[in-house]
């Protein structure tokens, strides 16, 4: 086993990483006391991870972040960024401030930026139960605006040798399987691929394992979550907000939910997937470090199966 990059079994390594959201959920700041930056890195290492996404409480000075990562033999795998992709003027201003983050990422060896169009009140209210008649979805022009904004972001990131991956997200206009289906070819035309989030796709009504099997070549980065089917059913029935569903721990430990994680991993390996697999469980019962370690152990055991 190569602990820095995943497991090698005669196939390309699976590069497994973690994310700060497993400990510090910026959307639910009262969920548990947030872990300070250095303590957070130590908890990640204690759980067995050697790579992480950038967190909101990480240092913004290149040297400070680099020192902390090197001291723990860790690497930076990616960073998440909300952007107003459908508003060209707002996007111009946002890209101006994004430059500093891209510099920070590149200097610390990170080559992946994950983006999503911003949350909107109307789609947040419909999270998990978007009408199938198309009455609350973007028209073709709106989808092209998202793709054009992603392309503008990718052009800037390319100057820092950083790839851009679009993230499907509950509460946005790219949540449902149909939303994703419509956006993917537009991204293809503009040289942007997906950060496919298995949990958000299932929350939006999709079958993530089937999507990965059919579209592995379009996925350059993966957020791996499992989903508690009973909690999701209740969230849809009661029309909970996404945040309320998180409080009820809608994302389950890997292997305990309906996302079919074994099939997802099998498809990735079959297609020689070389991107990052970032293990996420936004909220959990019990200790977050123990949960993160359990999820990593599950993945390792899964890969060791013939």
C-alpha cells in the first residue's frame, strides 16, 4: 500500500483524501465545536488520511500552509469555490478575488479547483423534491450561462496549472439527474469536467453508481458520500431543508446507505480513474475522527477485495 496516494493492486492508484467538512461544517456552525486548523490536520492524520481539501480556516499565506502540511507529511488535493456563474459582471469580480486562492493552491502543489453555481432560495426550498415538469429548472440559456462561467473560471485557473471541475449540488440549479445530464455536454464543449458528488446526486433523485458506470470519463474529481435512504425518504416526505436533513445525518457511513459504494469504486477502477476520491460525510453521529477512519478503512477493505 502506498499511503500517500492510495492502494496499488496492479491498477492505477486510487488517490483517497478527506475534507474539512467531516469535522467543521461551515453550513452548520453549531453542529459541533469547530476544530482549529492545526488540530484539524492532526485529526485527519489520526484518521489515516494524508491529503485534504482546503478549509475555510486554513492559512492564506503560502508559507504557513506549506509548513503545516509538510510537518504532517500531508498534501492539498483541492479547494471548493462557490461562484456566481450565471452573472458575468459578478463573476468578473469574483474571479478577481479568486486569483489569490489559485496562487495559494499552486504553491502548495494543488492542481484541482471545484466550483459550483451559487445556492438560490427558490432551489434551496425545493432541495430533494424539484418538480419533474421543469417549472423550477433553468432553460437552455441558463445552462449555457453556467457552462460559460465555468469556462471563464477554467481559463483563469489554467494559468496556474489548475484544472476546474463542476460540482453537482443540492439546492442549486444543477441538482437533479436531468440538470446534470443537460449541463455535462455543455461543459464538455468548454473543456470542463465534473466533480461528481455521489451523495448530492442521490439526494437529487439519481442513482450515482449507474451514473459513474456510464460517465466515468467525464469525472475528473469525486466527492464520495453514502446516503441514508430512510432519512432521505423522510426529508422528501416532510420537505425538509437540506440543512435540516444534515441535522438528521442524511449522509451515512460508507457502505451503510443507498449509493452503492462498491459499484462506484468498481466502475472507477475498471475505467482507470486517476482523479482524487474525497471522502465526505458532512454530519455524523459520534466522534468525527472515528467516523472518518471507519470510512477510510471501509474503502481500503473494498479495494482489497478481488
